[in-house]
């Protein structure tokens, strides 16, 4: 069997600390924005609370207990044959409140051990610096609406770039940075529907990311730093030019985040929109240069679903629930959570991004959130998940092979079942490995290899030839 994937292709899986680790106050850790979000019921958005001193349910507090079980979990990743493991450093393990002068040694030591466990198995870590884990302690500054937070972030970056210089060379600054337009609390501890507030916070994240890129290169010229786009891609509802125009506007709202980070400047369409809406950016001398010099080395993105946008779509994106366009796609099946499953759309997405930016791409999240059942004999048959992953990998292969798109790797979401970011539920499972934890945080925490585990292992061993 001939593989059509490049040699050294980075196969693996991706997680986020706040959804995976648990141990939310262990090892000197402080609270992050994710730690004060309750679970929502099926389809109901999560709720932001003031803290931990009430009895509402916070599923991420213990998550699936990876904090204490990382050796066992990474052993399973080794068994899968992972080449790459995308994880986030939880900022609040390193700087518990975000603004300390000195880092928390216990937190630093923890990730040393995690990276060592990966490297012993020849798994390359790919580290997200901020995956919905802004320290709650930065809220008193106004979080990302305040420019001072850029400096706090840089202090954190400098600390981890130096500390893990010999262990990590691939980094992502902000997970799904465009979530600032849809769920700003998750993206950066900003709870506001006002576009001015969101755009100010996004501006500071752009600056922080650009500065982090330069700093990473200075500290270790081998460092590669990427951005991460929440893969929102859409189709016009019809060929009515009005629908197409709305679709274009929607894509602009999302893709401008990539434009800034890949091209180093705000696109003209965004500046014109700001002018019309009376939105101003807190630009200081030298900022334009900073953005120009801090473009990313690669573009990574998540891909789960596609949208349909048309005349009826309201482009005001509000609240915790994110994007709702008002249309379904009659040509596509949906997941149990209503997400339109569209493998061919992944080929399209890869082409859109590569045509536009001409830099290497990475798919750093892709997977099926579904309810799984453990059979009497302890097995989990998740054929739907295998189909989902296989169909998407096939389309990725076409983008590489037939369209010439440069793709560095594919880290599926997520190798082990973890807490859902949008709903806080446990029953929305993505794993190749089942974690025996329920929506109330009960269970044995035991890991069980699902059918998809054995399938993905073969895919990696054959470098994608055996799908
Ligand atoms: C992305 C996030 C992840 C994640 C995934 C799946 O938006 O980067 O953190 O969880 O989506 O979404 P969910 O968990 O809501 O099903």
C-alpha cells in the first residue's frame, strides 16, 4: 500500500488543559475563565458564575483526571503511535493569577514531566499557550480589554519558551482566536455583546500573538509559531447574489482574524467596517510594525462542520452559544448535537486557507462528538466515529495530493473523552479512548480503548495508506 501523505506527517491528537486535566486547584494552580463555567444541559449554553463558592456544577474542575494520570494517558498515545500531541499549558498553573512577578515552580515542573513523557515515546508536543484559560485574576484589569494584559501574557510566554526550550519547538498562541467574535468569555474573559469591546480585546490578542512570535524566534530560532482559527466555513443559501453577499460578509467576519495574523495588518474591508460602525482601535506608536513583524509561521485550524448563510442570517453573534446562521444544509447529515457533517468541506477549507495565505497548514482539531455505549463485555463500538474520521482524512489527502496544499499534520479531537467546551457535558464524547466519567463527575475514571483506537493506530502505522 502506497501512502500519499508526506513523510514525517504529524499524526496525533489534541486536547485542552481545562477540559482534560482536572485538579483545578492542585499544584498551586489559580482559577481560569473556564473554571467558572457551569455545565449546560443538552443544547443549553453554559453559564458564567462569579466563582467557585456555590453548589452549581463545574464539570471541568476534575474533568477526566488527566492531571494525575498523565503517564497512563500518554502511554496510550504512544501505543497509538502518535507523532504529535497537541495540548495546552494552563496559564494558571504557571501564573495562578496572571500578574505575579515569578512563576509557580510546581506548575512548570508538571509540564516538564508531561513533555518528558511525550518525548520518551517520540511524540512531539505542540503547545497551545492560551486555550480558553485566561487567569481569572486578570479580570480586575479588564482582562484583554486592557493593554497591560499583553505584558502579562508575554511574561508567561517568555517563561515557558525558556523553560521548555529543549522540549518544545511548535507553538500556537491563541486557540480559535476568532471565538472573540462569538464567545468572548471563552476567548479571553470578556463578557460583552459590544463590538467595540470585543474588537479592543481582539486587538490586544493580535499584538500579544505578534510579540510572542518574535520572542519565540529570538529565544530559539528553531521555534515555529502558529495561529489557530475556529474553522467557520459557509455556503451561500442560494445563488441569489444577496445570499452570496451575506455569505461573503460572514466569512470576512471570521477570516479577518487570519488576515491580521498571517498578513500582519488589518484588511481594508475591516477598517472600512470600523469606520462605518464608529469602532476605534487603541493603536499606539510601533504597533503596526509589531503586527507586521509578528506574522505566524503556520496556520492551524479546527474543523467540525460547515454553515449555510443567507439573507435571513443575523450577523450579530451573541452569547455563549456562538454561531447560529438560521439555515440547515439539506445535503448533509448532522451529529447528535446538530453539527452538519461535511468531509468534502474540509478539502474546500484547506484550499480556501492555502490559496489565501500560502503558508503551511495544520488541522489541529477534527472529530465527532457522540454518545457512546459501553457493552457488557466492556467494548465500545464507535463505527460512526471511524467513518467520520476516515471520510475527513480522505478529503485531506485529496487536498494534499490533488490540490498541492501543504499540510504539516492532523491532530484529531480528542484522543480521550473530555469535557465539551460548548456544553460542559461529558456525554458528548470525541475519544478513541473512553473515559468512565459521567455528567456529574462520577465514575471510575478508567480508560477503555474503543474500536476507533485500533483503527487510528493502523492509520498512523501506515502513514495514512490504510484507512
Ligand atoms: C473547539 C475547541 C475545543 C473543543 C472543540 C469541540 O471549539 O477548541 O476546546 O472542545 O471545539 O467542541 P465541543 O467540546 O463544544 O463539542
